[in-house]
C-alpha cells in the first residue's frame, strides 16, 4: 500500500479496522477525528486521497486476516459513502478468511446513495452498528449537523428498522457525552426497533 495515502488497515482492540474513506455526510461535535489524527495502530487516519478499489485489495496482502475474529469498516469517514467498494471488498476478504464483518455507520447510507442499500448487505455483512446518539430529530440536527438536514434522523431510524431484514446482528449506539436521561430515551428507541443497544 503506498504510504502517501495514509493508514487504511489498522488494529483497534482485538479487531482489524478499515479506514476506506474520509467522506462523511455528518459533522458530529463529538467526532474523534476532530480531536486526534490517529487511533489504535494507525499513524494517521487522514487519507491524502481516497484509495482506489484496487489499492484497497492490494493492501490486504499486508494483513494477516486469519489473526482477527472481526473486521470493522470504521475510520475517519462514513463507510457507506463507498457502498459498492465496501461490498466488493468484503466479498474478497471472505474469500480469503473466515471473519465476521461489521459496519459502523451513521445510518444515512440511503440518503447518501439515493436508494435503499440494505438489500446489498444480505449474505455479505454480519453486523451493523448505527450511531443513534440522540432521542429526537432536533437534537440530532444540533449534535451531528447532517448535510441532509432534519429528515436525517428519521432516515437513520428507517434504515435501522429495514436493515434487520438483511443483517443478523443490528445494534444502535450512543456516545457517553449525552445525559443519562437521553441515554435511556435512546435505549427505548433501540428496543422499540428490535435491535441491541450500547453506550460507547
């Protein structure tokens, strides 16, 4: 992998993470990328440019996929900004190793791509974690500053509800910077949608 692109594959905890894009439709006030240039074993998660699909595949040669139980699409951008490359790369990875694949997402992939992306994940992605973070559209708008505006919150909830049809493990998460009361409201939202919930 050319070093001038930046860190694409990096270790965080016991998992292998893929930082395939810096594009994101949100500007969340709590985003780690506004606080640090790196995370885990990465030197810098700021990409000098978006890597091509071929470069993403090329980088796999430098990774021992069998050393990980889980691979996570998560970096300094929103993975579904490159949904086709994400799906194709996952298929390539699974042809090489028996590994669980998770997407950490803002849940706005349908708005980003202009169509329902959920069916594409079936049989490819094992787990989806959606960032919920607030209990109302107004609070979400104020905290996450989505480029799609106030409709983003409902779109994220709709995606979460729909993706359950195609992915066996779906969860929602919140950051621990919000109040305990807000966290409990978010927990109820996740339960009502029939998905798991966690505070990160």
